[in-house]
C-alpha cells in the first residue's frame, strides 16, 4: 500500500470519528468520498482522477442526504415537543372554565394556570396537555 492510499484511508477514518462525535451524516458522506479516492489510488489511477472521484462521490452523497429527511433538522416548537417537556401528552381534569377559556387546576402538586386550545368547547372534563407556555398549560380535550 502506497502513501497516497494510506492518506486517503486515514482521512476517511478521521472523518468517521468526527462524524461519531457530531451526529450529523454530512461528514460521513465526505468520508465515503475519501474512501472512493482511496479505492481509486488502489486501482492505480492518478491523483487528479482520485481527487475528482472523491469530490464527486462526496457531493453526490451530500446532495442525496440533503434530499432525505436525515438531511434536514426538525424545527419543532419546544413548547409542544414531548422530548423537551415531559408534561406534553399528560392528562389533567378541569371542572370549570372562565369566560376567557382559562382555569386554575391542581397538577403535579401545584396550582397551574390552564388555557383551552382554540377549537375545543369550554366544558369540564379530562384534558390532554398539548403545549406549555411559561407557567401556563395549554390543553385540548382527550
């Protein structure tokens, strides 16, 4: 194995390690491109061909990744995200609503302000928490 191949494969391994630290797939696509450059070096192709092949494979991988759901960060509102706030999805009971569609309830050992989500009728009963805005729980009928 020549020095060129060792450089290509070493860089690919370093990028895979970097990928494991960052959690994005983009470095993995570049690492696959570097692996293609290393394979071109093993095949005895010249350095310009190796570099062009590595770049093409990396760009195709990045574009392909970008077109999938893995290439886009989700921009979910933290106030509605159950992974951020474990109260989302929990149930509570509201006996009566004010004319402003608000109430005060006992939840997790404390008094909370509760607001009814817009399309729901303001009747008493069981409700599911759909959002947390500061210290106000926004609920919808279960």
